[in-house]
C-alpha cells in the first residue's frame, strides 16, 4: 500500500513539472558551413511524419536551446509517468485479487 502512495505522489509532482515546462520544440541544432564561407545554425526535426529544417538566427539560439531542453525534459517526464502508471496498475490488480 505504501508503494502505491509513493507512486501517486510522484505522479502529482510529474504533472506539476509538466505544467511548469514552458515553450518547447523537438529537434536538434547543428552548425552548417556555407560553401562560400561562414557558418549558421540549423534546427532539424520531424513532426507528423515530415522532416523539417529551419535556420536559427544567432540572437534566437539560446531561446531555441531552452525549448529543445524543455522538450527533452517533457519526454523524460512522460516516460517516467507511463512507467509509474504501469507499476501502479499492476499493484492495484494484485491488491484487488486479495481476499
């Protein structure tokens, strides 16, 4: 019974962390080199089955990095939530089977 309560508390914390995340976007940043010289940053991602790339101006680089970090945190939190939900359902099933 105590493990169930721990799981429920952690899920509440995960939900709050998800609500607090802020702007996010998937993808990765890379530095590209122009054939005539110079470099620029490019964001690459896949959304709804379509690959996309976007030029990222230098002044937006920190913002985009934070959005990418938020998206990675989002994925980690959701993965943890699903794992805990599975464990919670299994615990409930075993408790329901007890006489």
